[in-house]
C-alpha cells in the first residue's frame, strides 16, 4: 500500500501521532548515535552558537530564498510535478497555524540534530545530504521534487559546513517547513 493511501486512512489525531512518533525516532537515533560516535555527550554544545547575526543572515535568509525558489517552481511548473500524492496537503491543510509552527520547529530540530549534528559531523557533507534526501523517499518518484529535496539538503548541509552551527540549519529548515506549510494551509 502506498504511503499516501495509508495517510488518507488515518484520522487527524492518528496522523499527528505518527508524525510526532517518526520525528521522535530521529531524536532518539541522534541521542543514541551521539553516545556511540562522540567522545562526550557535551560535544553537542559546540554545535549550538547563539550568533544572532549568523542565524538571521544565513538561517532565515536562506530559508526565505529556498521558499521563494520553491514557490516560483510551483507557479511555473505543472501541478503534477510538485504533487507528492497529496501527503503534504493532508498533513498541513486542515491544521491550525499553531500546529504548523510547532510541528515545523519539531521537524527542523529532530532532522537537523540527526543529519547535520550527527551524520554530517561524523560522516561528512555528502553522506548527510544524500541520506536526508533518501529519507524523504516519497519525493523520489517525482524528478522535480527529488531534485528540489536534493538541492535543499545540499544547501542546508553547506550552511552547516560554513557555520558549524546547528542553530543556523535549524532556523533555515524551520523557515522552509513553516512557510510552505502555511502556503498549503492558506490555499485551503
């Protein structure tokens, strides 16, 4: 059974539970891998720098650039190029803005901890970027979506290479998910 068909069968409550469960799994994997791969659990603290200028200019600005590119592509290309079988629409279209805000933050934190904080830190930029794209498997059947997620993955990975700051990548990731989630919600 396709992922989109499974998601359509879930109630809103069940869908939210599954979304939080999958992201919690990323956090758990991040914590477990950090115990195995890092010399000390406190090594995490080195990857969080409250450099407001860097967070604003590289995090928020990058997130906005990604969203603007995505919106331009959505506007220019036929709808079926960006259709993920209605999964994102199902996730975001009937949710409150507060849910989209919190969930986007939760996703950004969980995915960036795992893919940049652990995988990229220990295995490198290319490995983390490719794994990030592969985890978003539902995009692989659509060339435009897959190229888009690859671009976002490598771009955010590059931000981490430049800054070595998870707060920058979390901010960029949050901006992308939150703003695109809002677009889906407001189109309703």
